[in-house]
C-alpha cells in the first residue's frame, strides 16, 4: 500500500490532487485542517491535509484474463469474454470509488471532532471563556499534538501549554517612538462609548506630565456638545492645547498648527459601524489627518459577533492597532483573542478602569494570555462520554 499526504487550500482541491497523483483508486484514510504561514502558523490560512492510500493495481487491471487456460479442460466456449470481464471490473472499481467517497465524507466530519476526555473539557472551558469554537479547537488540537497521549489528562501541563500558545498569538505593538521629523499623530476610532476620549486623556496625561512630551489634542467629535466639553476639561487639567475641527480640511490645518508638538492625539466621534454615512465621514477625517497610528478601540464587554463586525467594518476607515478598554468590566476575555485573530493587527494598550491616567496599561501578551485561557481555579468537569478514566481535580499551575 502506498501512502501519500497532500495539503491543499480546500478539501475539493485536495481530493482532486489525490485523484491526479494517486489515481482514481486511492482511498482517503484521514484528513485534518492545518495552518501554515502567519504568526505561529495560526494567523496563516487554514489548509486541508489529506492522507490517501492506494493499493498497487491488481493483476486483473494489467492483463486481460486468459480464461481459456483455466480448468476444466473440457472448456470450449467462455461464458463471459475477457473484454466483458474487464468492463465488469471497471464498474466494480467505480462503485468502490463512490463508496470510498461516501465513507470519506463521514470521516472528514468525525475527524474534526477528535477531542474527548480531558481535552474535550478543556475545549469547553475555552469556549466558555468566549473563545470562538474554531480557535479553541485549533488551540486544543495543537496542544494535543505537542503532548504525548498520556499527558492529555495532565491539566497543569495542558494549561501551561495553552497559555503559552495563546501568548504567542497576541502581537503587541511597539511603543510610539518620537523623532525630530515632526509630531507623531495618533488617532482613536471606534464605536460609541467605548472609551476613546478617556483613553486620549490618559495618554495625554502620561506623555505630558510623566514623560514631559509636548502634547496637543485635536477633536473631530463635534457631534455632541458634551464631547467637546469632556475633552476640554481634560486639556485644561493636564495643561495641553485643544483644537476643535469641523471638517477634514480643518484637521489638516490643526495638525499644521501643532507641528511643534511631539505628540498629537486625535479624538473622533464614536460611530455605529452599521451606519455607512457616518463611517464615510470618519474615513474622510482619517484620510485628511494621515495619522502615524490609528487605534481601533473596542470594549472588552463587546459580544463576540459584534466585535468581529466592528473589526470588519472599521477596515474601510483604517486602523493599525487594536486597543481594548473596560477590561475591568468583563469576566471573560476570549473576545480579545477573536478580535485579534480577525483583525491581524497588534494590540497597543488596555484600559482597566475609569481613572485618568492610572487605568491604562501597555498590552502584555503574557498577562492577557492568562486572562484569556482563564485560571481554571475550579476543577474541570470532565466529559466522560468517550473517556471513563477517573480524573484528579485541577490545580492552577501558578498556585
Ligand atoms: N470601567 C471602565 N470604564 C471606562 C474605561 N474607559 C472608559 N470608560 C468609561 O466609559 C464611558 C465612556 O467613555 P468615553 O471616553 O466618553 O467613550 P468614547 O468612546 O469617547 O464615547 P463617544 O465619544 O461618545 O463615542 C465613560 O464613563 C468612561 O469613564 C475603562 O477602561 N474601564
Ligand atoms: Mg468620545
């Protein structure tokens, strides 16, 4: 039996290659989704890996049967001719292929659910922590592949590996570097009420007061009178200038006006990502400002599906970093991983409360990975459907 492993972007393409390379008699004996390229092979595109087997062609396929040479010697006229026999053989081969394809269809599905026992419980815990099922499955499958079978129940080991893998999936943006070529312009965009203005106030305070940088604020949020007042209050307290702009042209003028600053923070109006007209306005502001960095601000309390939609819809505006606020208000953090996987942009800061400026931190991949995986303080409920082995309660590896 000849075995061959084939990787292709889709199952259909993989099957076509199997047919081409191994012939129509090949039987699929396994398939799985693999990822390559991208960060840790994870941000790369999923591919299908198919293992196929083919038997050397039976003699019948190579040479016509010599029925005449067979016993009994009294044989005079064959009931069936060699060409007819060949035809029947071909028909049988065709049926065999169809059956193989049917079996393969079921196999592909069941291969996608190889988790059982401890690993299934771990998978469920990740999904409970709001990690998308597909991501959770890939993570657990990767951990399972890296560990020996008997280590799958060692939850301390599984937890540590998962944290490590999640950590490697969290790209963190480099800190803004200042140079003498003019100010760095950082813009905040995002849905309404996520903490854009508060985060700008926190950054302004940190850079102006602690780092002694020349900071200027620009707000394009003239949508609500209160929004201007909110930022003006911060600018007065921190002691940095604020310019209010009413059009994309005015944004350019304001940036010009503050050309001696080290850092210009541009606040924008919160936008409902489902409102195309408002999103276009915002795009106009960002295009005019040409910021060095655009941070898409998302609250950690956002539902998974909404976070994905926000990421997708803000693509048209432009963003190069994700900034997560209200970490303190959420009890699960899987959404952060989902948004990162979707956005494929690094994380910049995380907001951890309402206090200006102390409740702002640089994103830490390790800290977030622990939060996303969860600390599994309580023993996991083991799934015993497929695995009846007794399980010992899990102790958190850090405790
Ligand atoms: N708990 C918590 N609250 C926050 C955080 N960041 C901002 N907030 C609060 O969220 C509310 C909205 O904050 P804003 O900064 O006005 O939000 P925004 O995105 O500028 O809102 P719009 O300009 O109206 O779109 C305020 O009550 C903030 O104090 C955070 O990290 N944690
Ligand atoms: Mg605001």
